[in-house]
C-alpha cells in the first residue's frame, strides 16, 4: 500500500503570506495526485488535479507541483477564506490514500 | 447542477448492518467511477472503496479495514450508488461521503454505539 506523508500537520500564517504544503508518497505515483480543501462541516473541494492542474473556478493563487514521490501545494498570497484543512490524495494504486491533513490557521 | 445526496445513516449497534445510498443527478452517472470516503469525528479523510463503471468491468476495491465487511454496488438505472456495511464496529463511526473525487455529496453520519 502507498503511504502519503503530509507536512506540516498544522501551520499558522497571516493574510498575504505564501505557504507551502508537502506530500511525500512511499513509492512513485507519477502525477496521480489531487489536493483538497475542507472547511468545518463541509465536504472537501478539489483544488488541484493531476498534481499541477488548477481546477476550474479555483483562484490562481493556488498551485501544485511535483511528480513521482514529492508534491507541493502552494498558496501564493493567503486570503481570509483560505484558512481551512488541506489534504492530498493519491489515486495511482489501490487502496487510494489521503495525507493526514494540514490545518491552516490564522496567526 | 450536479448533486450527490447520501442517505441511510443513523445509529446502529456494534455488529449490526446499515446500507447507505447516494442519489446522483446532473451528470452521466453510468460513466462515472464512484468512491466512498469517510471521516471520523475530528479526524482526517479516509478512502473506503470504489466501483468502476460497468463498461470498464464494474470492479470494486476496498481499504483493508473494511474489506470483507463492506460492499459497494451501483444501480445505473436509478443513478444510485450503495454502500452495504456489515459487522459494524465502533471505529466505523464517521461521516460517509460519496464522490467522483471531483463532485462530493454532503455526507451522512453513521454512529456505531451500544
């Protein structure tokens, strides 16, 4: 099974900051990775698919990069509505697996 | 407008069974690979399993912790996805989401408690 190690588990930042979240796969997954944002009490929302493709309607301050075993989600300039929990998901092989999540909090 | 609406959650005793449904609309359900994802209270997301579309074979795959106890099925004539959960354990308590990995339902809460 593929393990996804996501870091950091929590992050405190200010509006306007640039933040980066990382996911490492225990084995190569090509670019079969998505990034999700989840707010309390809501379903997840996909921001990035195929590691680096911005989902339609998602602000361009979100970007994804990586391939193989190391992936990053970058938010270039944090906005108040970006404070949420973020997850990566690998869908290269079964069982699919999520990272543990990164809770992004206001400093 | 795409909608995925889960139903069937509730309180069940350990060892009991429950069947969740997910009614889909607004897209061609029969063409979609569908997954179930769950989230225990205060915890992260956990993939439960998925079913292929029938034209790709309709195969199912499951996470280890539910394999042999949970069964995913679909009825394309009703645009509905199902999750049959047997031999439920307290650790199965969670909100269960159906998803295409892009579209998500609102989730349904399953509580396993005596």
